[in-house]
């Protein structure tokens, strides 16, 4: 599910069909994205989430591919959901 959302946001941002976005693609080399564009896409994905997440922009430094971006968000969403559950229990 997370991967699909990332693909759709990337496709929308790049103005191309989602079917042309592949996990192995390098964001900078293959999709011609600047680091600023990666941050903007990350903020778009963050806003689209059904949980309140605050992404650590510094964590995007290691993101190179579409798969990396999907993995990054899966981890951030899981972390946010766990944090929310911890607050609900407390």
C-alpha cells in the first residue's frame, strides 16, 4: 500500500503515468529529481497519510531509489502509528 502511494505521488509530481515509475529507478539519475524535489514529494506523501507523521528530512539523505523512498515512508508511518498507540495507552 505504501509503495503504491509513493508511486502515485511521484507520478503526479513528475507528470507521468504511474506505470512508468519502478522501484529500482534512481530518483536523481533516472527520474531527474533534485534533492529539493525529493523533499517536496516527501512532504506530499506525508500530507496524504492517514496518520499524523513528522518526517525527519535528514532521513532522506540515504534515499536514492523509488524503493528507498517507499521503505523510508513505510518505516516512518509504522513509527508514527506505534507512537500514537503508546500515547493512547498512556
